[in-house]
C-alpha cells in the first residue's frame, strides 16, 4: 500500500483569562443579563434552554484565567441576550476585534449591489479603482472580480499566513498607499505541491489576504461615491441602532476594511443576529436575504474542516458526540462572532490573546465546551444516544454517522471518529476488512460506517472522485499520538508503530506484523 498521511486535528484544546469584579450572581455562579435601551431584549439563560450552572462554570473558568485574556462573552438565543459578562473594561468599551470586522465589508458589498451601485460580484476590481499604472501588469490581474476578493481567492500573490509572501499585511503597513500596494502585487505562482484553483474544490484556491479586503473598501467608495464610514453609517449602523464606532484609517485616510473597526460587544452581537435572521433587524430588511444566503454558503475550501463564504468562516462544531454547523467572523487574538443556526444561537467572544499561537483554539474550546454544551438540545443528556448527529452543511453525509461511538465523548484526550476518503469503495472496504478485521455499515454508494467487532461505529469511508497522490486521505480527530494508537489497536489488527526522523516534527510508520507499511502519521 502506498503511504497515507494521517492528518491530525485538535477537536478541543486547552490553555489559559483575566479577572474582573464579580456582579450579582445566582447560586450557580451565573449572572443574568441586564436590560438596556439599545434594542436588545434579555432573558435568563434557563428560560431560553441553556444551563445556568454550565454558564456559571464558564464564568469561573474565565476568571481563573483558563482561557487567557478573554475580555467579554455575550450569548443570544432566539433574539434575546441570555448571557453577558465583561472581564476587562466596561460594557460601553469599543472592542478592537481585528479581522472580525472584515465581514462588515462583505455586508456593505451586498448592500451596494442591492442599491445598484455595484453590478454584482462579477464586477472587475481594476475597473472600479483609479490606477494610472501598476507594477507587474498582467491581463489576469485586470480580470480580478469582487467575488475573488470576497472569497480570498484572487490571483494576487498575497498570503498573510506566509511571512515570505509579497502581499503579507505587515509589508502593506510599511507603505503609505495601501491600494497601490495591492494593485502592484505580482501574480501568484503554483508550485507542484500547491493546489491550483482548477484542482481545488469550488474552483478557488484560498489565500488569507488583508490587502484584498482593504481593496474592497476602495471599490465600495468608488462605487457608492461616499466614504466607507458614511455608507456603513447610513446602510448598516443606524438601522441597527449602533451609535458608537471607531474605524482605523490608512495613511491616506481610507477606512481599513481589512479589520480596523471597533464596536461594542453588544453591537457585534447585533451583526451576528442580523445574519441569523436572514438580514432582518426589528422587522426591517437591512441586508438582502439572498445575500445572507450566498455569503454563508461555501465558495472556497480552507482545509479539511473549514470553508469560506463571502468573508464568513464556515465550520462544524462538535460537543458531546454531536455536531452543529456554524459560520463566524474571526479576528486575531481569538476574537469571534459565532452564528449557530440550528440552535438559534449567536455568541460573541472578545479576546486580547494577541501573540498566542493557541488564541483561536482557546476561543473555539470556550465555544464548544461551555456555550454549545450549555444548550440542552445539543447535550448528551437531552439526546437519544442512538440518534444521528445533526446535518452539517460542510459534510452532507454527516447525518449518516451513528453517534453510538464506543470511544466516548469529544474532549481533548480522546478520539471518537476516523474518516477515510477513498476513490474505490469496494476495494477499500476489502483492504481495511483484511487489514483490521473491520465490518461496515453501508449508507448508500458514497459512505460506509466502520463497525468495531465489539461496540459502535468508530469511523467511516467516504467516496470521493479524486484523492491526493500518495493514497487516500485519512482524518483523525484526536489530540495525541497515544490515543490514536489505542483506537487503531482496539479497532482490530496488530499494528506495529516505528518512529523515524522527519525535519518537520515526529513521524511514525504504521506497519502490519509482516512489516508492510500501511500508513504514515505525521505530527502537525
């Protein structure tokens, strides 16, 4: 068998939050929200179906600094605030959530199209901004569209996640003219190991690019004939009752639509609720319903677990052996605005965990282990253990999986599912049955559940038309090698594990008793 890379994903990870004076609390440690005159209704969490005891535990964990510098957490369910706590600064403080507010640029683009100021997402960017001349001229740059920037998949060589990228945002901040910086970027190259757009899912190669979102702001200003700040005030902020904000400007005085907008936590919650309600706030259609739907469906694939809409991140979140689809706004330091449609829930997490490599993981853990887990409908105790998990728009076959997984609940020490992507279902089932003595539950031609000899399902085979060279993709939901080995061993078969040197980290060969290599696990 050719080598198979075992990709390793943390489901829930741990780390460390800041203290603030305690408010009046219930015996559970939960603090009910306080009514205000900003358009939000409030209700106790228990009346909205959330565990006040669980939320009290979250508050204690944050104040014990288990999540680093979390500065505020707000939760709304069914259009009412059910939890609101501030751990640094007062409620009226404008929070700098960095790239969270990139998503606001996408909202304004949708409104500009609805107003007739923009012809559509296929409008060409270079025709909508002034550029007497550019470095690295290329007709492919002239063909860049608004949608390319909304999905972070333009042909520009721009990648904030790569310190060597010509378009890295840190290089942009060193020059005066940010628009010209973006327009002058060269065309991106695709070496043999990189996924080309034509080979990528949705036909787009994702590359996180702040300069491109700033360029969207300049497109908006030219299309609408007014500043981004004024357009946002008239079309978004005033209809939502947002009265205070602060927008960072570029050296030439243009709004930093790439993430420079500061808002109150309650107003960030309004932005999430706006999309949860299909663009409606207080019975007024503020963002077109069709734009909300288009913005929150996948247009580009980021990795095996996450996709990207129009400046919205799309994912599924697991808690207590169940899955819930979500879309969210995300910024440096772990700042998040989550929308979980099936739960009727919107959550804001503001954070100052800047410079921490685990900042996003901390907020994701807070969301999964405390906020989602506080909802009875998503908790193990309220669910039938044999019931299928909720449908996940990123993985349409997810409802085929049984939740009766012998390995127990999701947490950062256990594995509960392995999924193999294969190109030949019959041959793959034959191989894995022989190698591990696995049995299979068929759920149609495209998916088969892996059944242990004793216990429930521990994984599945998913049929895909194409799989990367080197063998079928294997996804392991785990957080440590020993747990991985235990699950594989318990699932059947005698696996020999041999470590070998690898410059990027630990790597282990998985072999059968005869010494034949079955797979390779690489530490990521």
